[in-house]
C-alpha cells in the first residue's frame, strides 16, 4: 500500500485489485501469422525480423524462387506475406546480388539494409540496400574472394548491421588479414568501405564475431564466439573511427555468445553454452561502468537449452531457446533485467514425420521483435510444411499499478491504457463491510496513461482499480 499525505487529507492507494483484492493476469495468445513453404516464400535460418509500425520485415536464409533466400514483409495482423526480393542462383557461390541473407535487417527512412553470407562477385557475401516496397535493390559492397581464408575486407557476414548517422557498421565472420573475421564500416550510399579491425591482430584476441554490433556515444560493442584468454570468446569495444579497440571481458565457462543488446550502461546477452552443469546456455549482463559480469539465468534443460534471441522491453528480457523444455523443440522465455522472475512463456509442440511438421513451429533461433505488448518471431523448422513459421505471442498484461500525485487541491490518479476492463473506485474506510463507490470523473488519455483528476473530501480516502472484464 502506498500513501500520500496532502492538504491535510490522508489518501491511500491500493495496487490493482480485483473483486477479491488481487490482480488477474490475462493469458498470452500464440498465433501463427505465416507458415513457410520454402518456395516461393523461403525458409528461415538465423537472422530475425524487424518491426516498424504494424509492418514486419524479415529475411529467410534459404528457399525462395532460386533457393538462396528472400527479403519479405507482412502486416503484423495479417497472413498475407509479400516477397520483396528473391536472391538469385549462384555458381561457385558467386552471383550478382548475394545469397543466404542470415541477418536482421536495419531500417532507415524507407530503405532496408542487410548482409548476405554467400554470393556477390567474390562469393563471400554482400552488403545490400533496397526500398521497403521491394524496389531499388542494390549492392553496397561485395566481399572479396579469399586466399587461404584471408583477404582485405572480411568474408561471410552472418549478423545484421547497425546504422549511426549515414554509416553502417557490421562484422564479417571470417576473412580479413588473419582469416579470423573483421569489423567494417560502409556509408549508406556504398562509399567509404573501411576495415576497422582484423580479429587476431592483438594477443589473446577473439575471433569469429558472433553477434550484431551495438553502438553508444560513438563506441561499438560486440562479441566474438572464440578466442580470448580462455578460448571461450570475448566482449569487445571499438570506436566508430576504428581506434581504441579493447577486450572488455574474456568469457570463461560461458562461451559462444549468440545475441547482444545495450540498455544504458549495461550489455545483455545470451550464450549458447553456459555455466550450469551440462553447458545448456545462459543469459548474462555486463556493466560497462564497473565491468561487473553477472549470469542472470543458467538454463538446465527443462527450462530450455541454447538461448539465441534476446530483446528488452521495459525491465523485462524476452528470448527464445533453440531446444529443450518439455517438448525439446524450444521455448519463449522472460526474465527480469536483474535476473529474477524467470518464466517460460511458450513451448513449441512436438514435431512428427519425415519433414518434422507441427502446427506452431520449432527451434526459434531467429531474433525476436517487440511491439504493442506482443512478441514476433520466426522458427527455423516445424509448421505445416516443416520449413518454419512466423508467429506472434500476445503477452500477459500484468496488473496495472495506480500512481497518485498531488495537483493543488486535487489528486491525479494514473494507470496504463493497455490495462482494459478496469474501473476506478474509492472508499472512505476499509472496515468490513467496505463500501466501494465508482469515481464519477471519466479518465482522459495522456501519453498512453489513463488520468483522473479527483478532489477528495473527508479525513481519508482509499482508491482501487477493480477489474470488471478480461
């Protein structure tokens, strides 16, 4: 119970209450938005999806009209998928536009940017740009051919790009002067390609960069899956101009990092192999201010195995596991940013038959997206044709918390608009039987909050929200 003493009145507010003074949480709803058929719509591999407004943009690593993947869009409340681009067939891994786009796209204005793992004139992948309506496809950079796995620019990017100003930043899985991968930059018009760092160029450096970069204050942060002082990978930083490369953390028992996000001064990530017995994966945090590394959750098997995706909404981390849980087909989970409150939100169903089919999908490796209290993601297998699915998961709405502040001789009571079916009530005492009355002032909506201005009277007053419908 929170109290506020104001204007000689004692005003009490009760956290969200139902008829029995307890909150009720709405169950999550899982929906298959699209079932992939491989051709002509593609087959998801790694990568992930991007949500802009009510439109989802994504890539499929293989499949499509020529077998080398696609770029697609779909409305978040529709099942009508639009194939924006099918990557063409290759010969000895070379073609004109690239192949295997196993990346998360980045959006700037009406332009989408991404990478391909193979294809291009050198056969080692590309950086591409296209309009959101599918027009204007162009390659900004062709990664050059390698000799003994080495070249000048890198090879086989398998993560997405990030954009800062008019510059795209990314990592290449291999290639570079030592054959261990690179960090690169290129302008959004295709000019100014720069190799910022060759992995392996300093003692105990990591190699095989494994996650998309994140950026803050002209500093890039990322991970490498291998190398470092314990041979288990690293967290690194580098300035956007290529100076100041640093190893921030050497993974020990946790290795093969699979995702990385940044919030404030804290990096959050997942690792395919974790600390707990059996090495089943972890969610971790790394504080950039004091270099404190914290394992937030170590997977044990029944709660999932091999986490791959991670996003942050509010103070809650959401992610997926590639396998484990009760069906061994993976799951969707949540955990608070401080490591408390781990929950398994959804378990993908068992697959059957030679094509490993089911109704909902399996092995949700690609990166999630979040919007309007809903998670969106893809699975790499399962579905009616065994080629994966695009899905949404409407999250439970937690019991809303009412906030009370003074405003002259009145009080302002606010609660989130996404909590529907609640009415605001008041009482002058809590002596049984308590008489609750509806506050007659209708709420107004300001910044996605219901706001009621009320003028209390009497020595004390209690407020509560009562849920009248789901």
